[in-house]
């Protein structure tokens, strides 16, 4: 990995010697490069100098909320890649880069003059992550593929929701998130090989395959049963009880009892140990068959007391029950703060914002301190100076 001449106090972070050029837009690529930014890598975000990454358009009350989270710690270089001068600058960046991330429609990078073979003429050890909806090959490679289409195609939406209602798409960029994290893992594997051999690689990462892979035995069970996995709301096809239950104060708890010992503790905590002898609930298979009756027993019990009382009772009994939290609850949650799952991230407009902390922790190697997400082209002059270019050339942000 390249040693950076511009090392900062962040250089003790585990990937401080890594440089990543990010040409991606919207979610998946930004999640990949956020992983590396949090681990100390120098992520240079190349954006159109006029309006930047499309993710900046995902706003709340006029603020670039999605960009503020996924753009943190990166440096923004404003370049119009249609300009010849800008392409020369990109070549200069690639000469000292470890990774290039892009999510153009397949073939676009080649049309720009940056086919992998051309990139490797500049720097043979560059790892190239190519994210697309349907992959670089196959009958759909030419099609656009936003995550919503992938979540529908993968089998996820068909099993998500309630049996008497339409299939439900996730309320966040699920397919992009999985592709982003899988992309980060793939980069680390390819970068390790490149470090040993001096030769980079191309990673063909579709949005479809990572999501499909985490759905597990979805197709196997369809083949065995002759039917797709039905929509079951919050219950599970693998064990019961598992559901969300309303307490007496109108608040909700989630319960999952996946083992016989846990089910026994649950029934005892409810004051109904005899349910364990009921043929409907006496074993794993019976509870799945009669999950609705079992949910009725548990739901009736939950409504006899408020949520705090339910949680205290089951916590004392060692039963796996927890509160259903919303974003407002999380803002003031002690566990989230103590654990560092929610942190106050620096922000150029608001001072600080509540944001997810770096999810990867090491015992000895620190992650990077949080830095505010950059404005479009904020680091253009700084990066060009590092390349020995001054004044700004045509096609750059001023």
C-alpha cells in the first residue's frame, strides 16, 4: 500500500497508508469507502464540481443528511471527468492509488478511457471495485439497477410483510448496504494479493448477489416444499415464539426464544409453566405449527403490564426480550452512547450531528477520529497541490 506524503495525526489508524479513489455515486460505493475512511484510509471523492454526488440530494429540512453520514472523513475533489485535463488529473491520482471504486453502468469506464488494462498501465497494483445493479456480465448487465429493483428481484420483498398484504420493500437502501460491505471485504482480499504480487484485480460486485447470499436457504426451501417462503409479518419460519408484542402502555417489545431452555424460562416468567406441557407448545415443531395460538398467549400476558415492567420481569428471568426502539429513543439511549454506536460527529453546518460510530473496533489499532463530510470540491486545491498542479486546470472546481 502506498505511503502518503500528506500523513496527518490520523496516520496511526490501521489503514492510514491506503489511498482510495472514489468515483461512485449514491449509496453502495459510499458505504464501501466510508468503511475505509473510518479505518484511516485517504479516500478522495471525485465529484462533478457543479452539484456533486447524487447522494447530496437525499436531504432532510434542506440538509444533506445522507451525505453527512456516508461522506465523513473523505476529501472531495471537484472534477468534470468529461474534460481532458480532468482525466489527466485522474491519471495522476491513480499513479499513487491502491483502489478505485466506481459504479457506472458497465462499459462506461471503458468509454472514458479508463478500462482496467489502461489503469494498470499507470499503476499495475490498483484494485478496481466495479459496482452495478446486475453485474458486469450476464443478460441484464446493460440495464440500470437501483437497489429497489434488486430487493424485489432477489426474493426479499416477496417474503417481507404480512400474508394478507402486498410485498414490502425495505425502508432503507438494503441492497446497496450489503453490496457496500461485501465490496469492502473484497477490496481487502484483493489488496492483500496485490501487495504480495504487485498485480491488482477487478472486482465485479452486483447489488443482487450480496443480498441474495444473505437470504440463506431461500431457494433450497422453495425446492423442498414446492412453495416460496410466505410472508409472516414479524414471526419466523425457523422458530417460535418470535414476534413483536404490544404492552399495556401501547409500547412494543420484541421476543425471540430459539431454544428449549429459553422457552421454558419464558413460560415460567409468565407464571404459566404448564404451557410447556401443552401439546401445541411442547416442542419446536409444534410451536411453529401453532405459532398464532402461542402469540396470543404471550400477547395477552404482555398487555397486563407496561413495557418497563415487562422488560424488568423478563430480564430478571433471563428471557431474551427487548424494547422496540425508534430513532428518537436512540438519541438519548445510554447503551448506544457508552458503546460508541452513536456518536457526536463534527459537522461544518451544525457543529455536531448524531451519527453511527465506526462499527469496526480493534484491540490495538485505532480507527480514525470522526471528521466532517466535505463540501463539493472542498479539497480540490489541496489535492492538486499534492500532485504538483497549480493553478487549477480547466474542468476543476475553483
